[in-house]
C-alpha cells in the first residue's frame, strides 16, 4: 500500500515538473518574440520604403557659364558661396578677380533635379539661369565617378522658379507626381537632393505650413516694368541646404509634392534673429503647367544642343520666362498717360498683333486696350499675364477691349470717343514673343 502511494506521489511530481517545464518553455519562448517585435517596431522608419522608391530618380544639375576674371594673377580661385547661396539652396561660385582664363566656360554652380518623365528632369529656374551649357549628373552604383549627360531647357517659368530639362539618353525611372493641394500641416515629408556635394542626401520632417506667400524678388518685363514676384509655397522643417534646390520633397507614398527652393537663416536679418528649420518648397501642382509645356515642346529644337542659345533658359514674353506656354499673340504694355488717362480706361495697351496669331483670328487690333479677361479686370500687363498664365492650349479667353482706332503713342491728343468690344480668343502655342 505504501509502495503504491509512493509511486503515485513520484509520478505526480514528475507530471507537475513536466507541466511546469512546458509552461516555462512556453513562457520563455514567447518573451523573446514579443521583445523582438517591440524593438523592430520602435526602430523601423516609415520613410525607408518611400525613399528606396525615389532616391535613384533624384539627380544633380550642373550649370556651366562663360565667365571672365575667374582667377587672380596668382592663380587663386575656386568655389565659394554668395551670401544668398543658403537662401536659395544653390551653390554659387565666384573668382577672386584678375584677367586670366577670360571667357572660359566653367562650372558656375550646381543644384538638384527630379526625373518627372522619360528623359525629362525638373529643377529650379535659378539653378539653370544664365547657363551656356547644362549637365545632369547621375550617380551609378559601383561607379567611382558620376555619369554626365548633356541637357537643355525644354520649358521654364522664371517667376515660378521652375525649369524642365530635356536629357536625351537618361534612363532613370520617373517619379509619381502627387497632389500638393491634398497636403495638411503635420504630414510627414522628406527631401532628397545634393547639398554641398553630398549626393542623395535625405532629410525628413513635417509640413510646417501651407500657402505661405513668399516674396522671391522682382521681375522686369521686356518693357522695363518691374514688379514684385510673390509665390505661394509649402513650409517644412525638413532641412534644405545649398545644393538642394530643384530636388524633391516627397510624401510617404513616394509621390513628389514639392520642389525645395529656399530656406531662411538668421544671417538674412539685420536684427540678428535666430531662424532654424524654416524651408520653402514650390507646390508640385503649380509646376505641372511647366511640365506639360515641356512635354509638348518639339525636342528637335534643342536635341543635342550645346550652344549658349540652345541650353540657356528660354524667356517668354513680358518677363514670364516660359517657353511653350500657350499665348494670344499680342505685344502689350501698361498705359502710362498720367492725368490725361482719365478719358480712357486703364488696361493693357496692344502695341502689335502678330500675323496668323489667335488674337488676330479673334479680331484683336493694334491700339486696342484690353480691360477685362475672363471676368478679371485688367489694369496692367501683369493682370493680363496672370490670367493667361493659368490656362492651357485650347482654352478660351473672353476679352473686353476698348477700341479708339488711334495710335496713342503718336497721338497729338488723347481720344475721348471709343467703344467696348467683346472678343473670344482660343489660345495656342505661339513661338514668337507674345502675350
């Protein structure tokens, strides 16, 4: 009897030990898995996958110019930065004076660009401005030196500070264009560019503000009229440094939503205010009209071009700086008749109507005063270009003109009679200088 009891007792201990072992094994095997999952979740970046999709589609853009006085009599020279280099995020070099190497083409500066279509790269206008020739720099894995490809400007808008380059032979995958209007303050974003030679640099942050109205300088049209240029931009705390200009700001879906263009620094303010992490990007939706214009341009006009004329950014009418934008085909200026203007409406004075242009087909005549366009009162040429610049090829513009039939430039007295005429112009691509 005692023996049976001991056997049962021993078996019970064994069973209990096995049960504890199983429980302990289960407990010990589950804890490392949970800890590992926790560590992985804590260390994983939401940017990794998005960056991998687009990082190879961000390239360098080199601006070469014919310059004189590049080196001093001792041969000193090299690349430095103008004070506004940090502001625009673009590397501006300068020499130390002297007369050696006069007229030599040199690398004047460099920025970044993003592949937006097969063989097309978008960048900032100020990155390519004044170039005698342009190159796109592509870093290939396993290659010690970047591949350099000739580029030309297919379309540009100097006021918006956007240019699209045609790069024959470029085989990189285009990025997907996002919707910058859908951005919200607090959205995670990241910038990719080539600041001060560190190619493919990624900086991350959030959308800090939207619809920031930024004065980016002045614009002088072909008639000498100077006006402030105000652009609406996206504010971000993702770092923008010299050389980032023209690169990409992306969302977590790897979509291009902005173009890093400038940053603010304390050095810009005489008050010595400390400014950190304030960068500005052009919304990609604003740049889509320039991309469309580049896609419609005839590549035979600039394919393989290496001359200054072929590579420099093309300037459109009235200082718009856009090649390939639909126009009416008129040359206009703002009336400036002083007190005598009281007998005439304010508006954009038509100095010339090009033969065969959309304006001529619609009945616009020289000496007409355009006073309204698509319901917008036109008091100056900038009012008119503001309306035309938002439209595309094939769109119609409802014009109201005041017609006197008198050449105001040569009139001995200001006419007091005239009539309002309603006209409709269908826009098309006009290669000559026109509005």
